[in-house]
C-alpha cells in the first residue's frame, strides 16, 4: 500500500475536502485526486462519495480510516525506535500546546531545550488543549503541553507540571468589586464570559456552580484567555482566570471556602515509542514540576 496515497486519504478525511488536503500536503488538487484514484484502484473499493463540493467517507472509507492511522503510526514508531538506538537527540519533535501555556509557561523550557539540543527541529502547534489531546490520541503529535483533563483517556499518560490556581475576576469598577463580601450566588446573578463549553477549564467552573445548585449567567464565551481578560477589564462581565494573568486591569474576588485550580502538564500516547527528543523535553518539564512543586 503506497504511503503517499494513504497520507492523501487521511488528509481528505480530516479536512473534508480535496482542496484542503492539497493545501495541507502542498500538492495540487489533481495530484490529490490521482493519489486517491490509485488507492481506490489498489483496494478495489470507492473510498469517498463526491456530491458537488461535499466529500464524505463511504462505508469502505470509514473502515479504512482507523487502519490507516494504525499503519502510519506503526511506521513512525518503528522509525523512532531505530533512531533512538543511536542515542542522539535530533530529528523533528512535533509539540502541541495551548496559546496560554505557550505564552506564559513554556518560553523558559523552550529556550533551555533549543540551547541544549540544537539538532532538534521543533514543530510547535498552537491548539486548544482539547484539540491537542485529540492530536495525541490520533498520533499527529508526539507530545502535548496542555491543561490536563480531569479524567484522562486510558491511552493517554498525563504528567502534571504546574498547579494553576484560578481566581474569579472583574474590572475594578464592576459592582462585584465594590460590594465587600461576595458569595457565589451573588456572582451567578451577573453576566459572565467563559471559556468555551468544550474546554476543561469550563467544566471545572461549571461543576463548582452545579455542586452549589447554581447556574452561571454565561453571556459570552471564547477559548482565548487573553480575550477573556480584555472583556473583563472593560467591565463587560466577570470570569475565571489563571492567577498568573492578574494585574491592575482585573481584580480578584475572594470567595470564602472556595479555591479553584487546574493542572497544567504534558501528555503522551501510552502505546507510542517516544523519540529521544521527546524524552529530553519531558525531562526538562519534569524539572520544572520539581522546581515549582508540581
């Protein structure tokens, strides 16, 4: 089975179009079509239904999809295992991370890594933590540094690196900042801007409200912490932000008996052979965890 054709198949399945696959693989659309035609001829099945501009997997295509991932992952795993025998820390390391961690936590680690291992080519993908999680599960990234899921998938090994306290925050002139003692019920009456409903952070805060029999008044949502901070700072709403982001633009609201926190760390696939580069990067992250108390 031709690997180039298999990669084209996966690119179409993931992007939902031949043109999208072409952009990802830096090929023309006719070249992508030729690869799929070759794969369909080799397997003697039709893999995609093409209705106008819509592309969908046939039953055969759906059956091939998980097997295609397995084939490519086994080949990548074999390459890494053989390369690791040299003991060299080199090659490409595909690293997925969230925008927040990439901005506020990773720079010292990346600086130390690139100085210590100049032969490694870093491919850094900035993604929502939840998307990065899927990249690890599907083998498209070797290592992800993200907000850890409360209940990790059984094929994912998660290692905490940083404890990330979360604070309820408002603008200095917001009514909640001027009220003295504030309860969670008081906060629930005011509009909030939240991380998207699919995010781990959203679930952490939502569970707190549900445990108290309350519902947060979510007026807006976005997955970017910097955008949330801006919306809070101009007085549009309250929110929950990492304590590391607090400054004179937003004010923390202390709530008696309530302490929120999330774990930031790295994840890898349990069934994947890790490259020497990934192991070296993980060692630097583990050292960060020891320095900051996990």
